[in-house]
């Protein structure tokens, strides 16, 4: 047998008992010290809602199983056709009993983590990168990845203090784009920024401090790595000193900063959108 005939397909299994051990991968999502998506625990990648589950199914992350109400599983019929995983169908209350809360989106998928590229490999095939320092809020991180995907950024490098991009909230807020935009850890910090210069990048630190130049003045550079700091404190002095130049977003009088994900989106448009 060849072609489509050799494909293994997802099998739908109807369950009603929330204690069924086949649902253990989805259990206790609201219990902080038992969450299955914690890197220190089982380290699963969890997708919520049909849009994000589709992106997980299309990604390199090995899907283990799905859990959802009948209607949501049926909406994914085409995407599940070539996938050899169980799709557990339960009533909404059973699903809530398993995960620990009522899930309005009606479907979850769980996957194992996939190997991430080394920083050098990611840098070698990119022209525009985001480099993050101490972006520890999962929602801000998810928004940054969504913006990066939408505005032409080739990848994200994570410095110290950054949250886990594959944490469930980051995956959800990014609309699954953390599964599509490559990322890697950049170490040591900030000396690892030198690796970018070795590959022809200019490191531009985004900061409102006096002396920074407008983003528009650097958009024509061939390779740019935009260095972005945490909400509030911004970049550390060490990171600023390690950058090649400081850039800012021109703003109206009386306003000196934006939310980190919003500021990054403006900068991504200027630097990545032009490419």
C-alpha cells in the first residue's frame, strides 16, 4: 500500500469518567505545582482552542493526544486525518473535572517538546532577530511571539530572566505562534551578543533614554538584532553597554514608553516589515 492508504489516522475515543488514567496528560492544569506544562515537571506543550491546536498539529512538536467536546473534535477532522494520536471526546463537565476549570474553547492538545536550535544555527539563517532580556511575563512573551510572526522577524533569542515560551499561557496568547517562530537561549549574557556581530548583525537596544536614535535611522541596516528589555525596568546597564547602538520609538510629549509587546510590535514593523 502506498500514498494516502498508508497513513495512520487519529482515533476518537469517548470517555465519561474524569478519573480515567488515559486523561492524565491533561490533569490539574490549574494547580501550579502539578501543572504538566512546567519545564521542571513533564514539560508538555499544551494548545487550547481549534486555531492553536491546528498550529500544534502542523508543527514539529510530537502530539500525544487531544481532549475535547464532540463539536470541537469534529471541527478538526481534516487536520486529524493523518495523525496517529487518540482524540478523547468527553462532555464539557468531564473535561472541566479533568483540567480543573471550564474551558470555553472546548479542546486541548498535548505534545512533547521538540529540540530547539542552537543560537548560532538560528543566527546564521536570519536577517532580523529579537533578543529578549528579563521578559518574565508569560502574556507579554506570548504577545511578542505573535507580533514577531506577523511582522517578519526570523527568530527570537532569549537572554536571562525570560519566561518559558512553551508555557500554556504563552502558547495561548501567541495564538500558537511560539510553535512557528524559532527561538533559542543566548548564553553567556551579555557576552553572547558578540555571536550576533560575528554573523554581521548590528545589535540595537530599544530604550527611551536620551541619546538614542530613531528606529527609522537604522531600518536600512542589512542585519539587525533588536534588544528588548522587561516591562518597567527595561534593559540592564550591562545589556545596553553590550549593544552597538540605542534606538527609540518617537513619541508624543509626556509619554516615554509603551507596553513591551506593543513597543516591540512597532519596532518589528520598522525593522522586519521593511524586509
